[in-house]
C-alpha cells in the first residue's frame, strides 16, 4: 500500500464517505464523469485529467511530459471538439504527428 500523507489520507476518507453516501442514496457514482466525458470538450477533459489524475499517479517528469504532449499536440487539434465527437482518425492523426515530431527531434 502506498504511503500517504495524513492530509491525503483524510481527503481519501472524506471522498470515500461521500461516495458511500451517494451510493446509499441511489446516485450513480459515474454519472458526473460520464456527463463530463460525453458532453464536455477535449480541453475540459484534459484539464480534469491533469488536475485529478496526473498528480496522484505520475512522477513529476512523466507529468511534465504529459502536459507538454497535451499542450503541443492534443489541444491545438482537438481542444474545441466535444469528446464524443472525436474519431479514431483524429487520434491516429495526432499519434502520427507525435511520432513524426519525436523521431525528427
């Protein structure tokens, strides 16, 4: 189990209590995330990813690279699109661009 600072542990317990309360009240715990993913823009999704996921799960160097990739490749091409409207071809094009830029650097 990961070593957590007391403040992180306190926050995790608070979140768990909130989630449990929502579950016992009949609320779908994934409803907000589903709405945000399907109705929000790629920019908003990236912002949420960088705030909620990256700091807790990635080392600083990896987090910096994720931010750089999002800023350089994803947001300029897809940032204004609604997440559900992003196609497989959009992702392939960005991946190709990223690989081309990486190889030529």
